[in-house]
């Protein structure tokens, strides 16, 4: 969802369409024009058989909806934004924040007291418990960005991080978390890439699915979003992304499908954009045919905040809950939905299905049996949570270059100069609705005065985890700081230092795409000047995704630290000093130039108004996203997908492969041949004919090894990664013939190959 200040474009249309009425779902009680629990038409039932926790979620949902009136069913389909803002009051005249909603939060759906149905208190987002901007936002723990977690290639860490933020959400009074972001990195300039899990469907699906699983272990419903093809922020409200079904099912939709299987999210959030002519939140192909029929999804579909465009079309196409009123132009699922059911445009059976899906997800995830008990944030173990986010950040840091053993920092270094990105104070975070304000910082959450005065997606926020202080605590060197704005002064100071560490930053956020992949504000020129002055220069990148590095050949070492979360400064210092051996690997390709991309220019003119209909052509690359596009075109990236160095060395070998039913199994060994402990990320790719690209990632493992230790690893390939999707049968087909499994350390660094012959096979719609 997006924050309230972004809705300026909606104010006029909302004001025209509304007449001063405050809309509540039919049958809901209101107090001071705010929604409450549903009215009790016949009194509370004497028995509530659906309250029996020994019954399945299916049985309990069936029992509950049978006891509901139509008004009560429809009440569950309409949600409110739970933040008071001037634009809402202007648009709706009598707007007041829901009286039972939590302030400065994403949303609220009233409960039904008569039947014991709890309210839904909704919070953003995927890195922690977010807050809308206020003078005193809630202060919580932030994970590293989603792309940083994906860079760990460690599903266990993703799940642990999910459990941590899910627990903080629960103790903050929330039972729905708008997390699970995983749009593939089709466009490296996308302002929300930092929220997502990279470019490959297997990696993204597993990592996001495990985070969802962690969140829901805390009795909090997690979403999976943004469904689907929300690959850019430019014109995100109306761009129409065109893609053929086979390519769609073998790329972005495969990622969502895997995440659904791994994480079982209670809710799926449909996206702002159109897909093949229809808005995602009224797209029958996406919501009904693919999600609910092909994948047998039992949960509910909620809209993104401002992504609902109709009543009957949306309800019949699969949308179950309109979210965040008054972001949309009309309260489509309030009185209008009641009328549509009455006149038969939406069947009562469909209305029952909408309510059933919502309560099923609530039963499935413990919202009835372990209800939230208000804001208990004082009971959060912030020290333990800081350790969780620090471990995530450490494993997500990717060592991209390390010439002449420049890292880890030598104990002989007497003077270390840090330059740029407020490294004396903290580390950068991404902007937008996912913004977590840090526990341990000032009451307004801003360790540095806001450097983005234009409003949303600001503030441009730095977490108060200082790399400089963390380095000072770990070395005997004199550690000093310059902001780098005076390039000549920075270069002069660099000449005198034993080691220079430049922190390069690229702030990205929801609603805006990066104009290019350069570091902004002249940072590339500053880094080049510093490196000329002192070749013992390390660059630490705090970015939302891939960037160009015109200075790469002149620096000694490069670390991609992404947005490393509220313990990020400590994590960076521990990696720089060797206290932690870097083990991150890239979840997205770093291109060498914009000309290597399928779209050197982002599609959709940002000057177009909200009622325009620009077209985006994802058929250019189809399913060949990221490294697959580079394989297909033969372009050489700056750094390939899967790449990452270590302070030790690993040897991969002994590859053997064999058919395993409709799949293939690969076995190999991993040995730490260096002098320090480390974690390797061996990757298995599969090559076949007639695919979108020469090869696909088929499996991976994070392997921790002591010096001299060897471990045997077995990887079983998901049969869908050997197949192509057949739109006619809505299943998958494996062609007979010769395939090749590749053991690699990145998409371009293959160390062993083994052929295997497979018989033709068909898979059902679930890939089985």
C-alpha cells in the first residue's frame, strides 16, 4: 500500500464521487461515524461450535458463515485506513479514523461481537512493524531490506526474521501484516526492489515463503504481494503489463506459486497495475483461474490501498476484501456491494465465499484462539530482536571485490577514514509504506534530519546503528569521518589514511523509480577521486538494488550491504573486520549498462494522468528475467546473479545426477579449503532445450564449513523447473531428451556439468 500523502491524485475524484456520507458496511454499528462491531439482529448464539480449536479451519469456517447474516458477511469485505489525514477529511467531509483502529497504522476491519469474530488490525510491512509518519511514530525493530534477506540465500534466516517481526506485530496489537513482497526484479530501477526477493522464481519463492511462514507462526496473517507483475513504480496505478500466459507462469507467477506452497499465506494482495487489459484487482485470469482454481488457494484476496476500481467486476473476478478506504474513488464493497448482491449481480453464494475465505485465514492462523491483546510493545525483547536482524544483515552482505586481501581490515591499520552516507551516525533504509521507525532512536525516529522534503515516500531515514562507532569498538585505529561533499577535501584526507572506506548510498522508495543506476549526487565522481588518491579504498554500498560502478577497477574492495536494518552498522563493521565472514550472494544481476536491459527506458510516461492506459511489454523478455536475459542475449553483466566472495575458499566437486521420478536429483561435495570458517552457497542450474533461456536455477544450499571440512549435499529439482507450462491443459510438460545439470558458484561460474536423460512426463496444475 502507499502512504496517505501519495493520495493527492485521488482527492478530486473522491470529492466528486462522495457527498459527505461516511460509509460503513451494511449492518455495522458506528460510533462518531466510525465502524464498530456488526449489529446483533437476533442476539448472540448460545453456543459457538466454530470456537472448538480441535476442528479444522475448513470446518470452523463453514460453521461460522452459516451463523452469519448477509450484512455480517459483507462487513468483513470492507476495510478502513487507520490513520487520520487531511486529504481524507477533504475527500469524505465527515471522515473520522475508525474508533477501534490503531493510530498511524495501515488498516482496520471491524469484528463481529455477536459471533466472537475479532477485528483485523493491519500493519505494514515486510521488514517490520511500520508506522505512518507522525511526530511520535511507533518505534520497532527493522530487518534488512527484502533483497538483502534474499542475498543471504538462507531460508532459515528468512523464517527467523519473519517470526521476529510477526511477534513484534502481535505484541503491538496487530493480527494482519502486509508483508510477503516478491515481485521479480524485471526492472532494476524499480523503487520497490528493496522490498522484494530478487529476480529468480525459485529463490524469491522460497525466501519469501519462509518469511511468510515465520510471520504466521506468531498468530498473524501475512499477505503475499503484489499480485502480480507490479514490476515498476512509474505509472503503477494504470500501466497495463502485457505478457503471454506461458511466460507468466514460468516467471513471476511461478515465484508466487512457490511462495504460496512454502508459506501458505492467509491473504494475497492484488496489485495496482493492469495485467493483459484488466486491473489486477478485477482480473479473473489472475485471481480466479490461476490463484483460486489452478493453485487451489483457500485464503482471501485483499486489494492494495487504492487498487479497487469496481464492485461487481471486482467481486466476481475474485477480490474478497476492499482495503484502506478512503484510498479508492468509491467505497465499492460497502453499500454498493450489498445492492449488487440484492439485485443478483453478485450472488449470495459469492458473498458467502468472500466471508468464508477471510474467516478461514483467521482460523488457520490463530486469530480466534490466540487473539491480540492490545499494544504490549513494552514486553518486546528488543535486544533479542536486534540479534535476529543483525544476523540477517551479516549474511546478506555480499563481498563483490577484494583485491590484495584488503579485507578484512588489517590490525596494523593506524588510521581509517570513513566517507559519506552519514556513516558516523547510522545506515540508510528504503522509503514508503514499509518504513519502520527505529527503536532506540529519537522520538520522531529521525537520527538524521529528513533529506527528502517532498513528502512521500519520505522521510529519508537513517537507522542509528553507526558503522563508525562499531569500527571504533573493534579496531585500535583512529577512525574519523567526512561527509564527502567537498571532493577535494575528501581526496586530500584519503591520501593520509591507511585505509579509506567510502559509503555509497542510493535511496529508493515506493511510488518513484530511480532515474538510472548511478549513485546520485555526484558520489561516483567522489569515489573515483578518493580511489585515485588512495587505492586502499573500500566501497560499502547501501542501495535498493543493482547499481553501476564506473570506479570499480580503481578501488580495492566492494561490499553490497543493501539497506541493512536497525543493526546494520554493527553488521557492516563485523564483516569489515572479519568477525563475520561474508557469505551473501547476489539475488539480482548487476548490469554493466542500461543498454543491456530489455527496456533501457522505463515504459509508461510518468506525466500521464490516472485515467490514462499506458502499455508495458513484458513479452520482450517473457520468462527470461534477470540472468536468463543475459544468458539469452550473451551480454556480460558487471556482476552475475548468484555471485559472492568469501574470506575463505571453497571447492565444489563430485557431481552426480540421476532421475528421481518426474524429477532429477543432484549430489556433490563442498569443501572449505581455506583457513577460516565460512558459508558456501553452491548453486545447481539445469539446462534444457526449448526454454525461455539456456538455463534455470534448479536448487541451492547454504553450507557452513570449518576449515578443511567437507560436506555432501543433495538437491532435488522441482519438476516444474524441468518443464514448460501448457496453457491448453493448465498443467506442465517435461520433454523427453537430454538435460544437463550445472554445479556453479554463480550464474556464470560453472565448475562441473553432468548430463541426464529424462522421459516425457506431464504434471498437473500443481506441478505434480
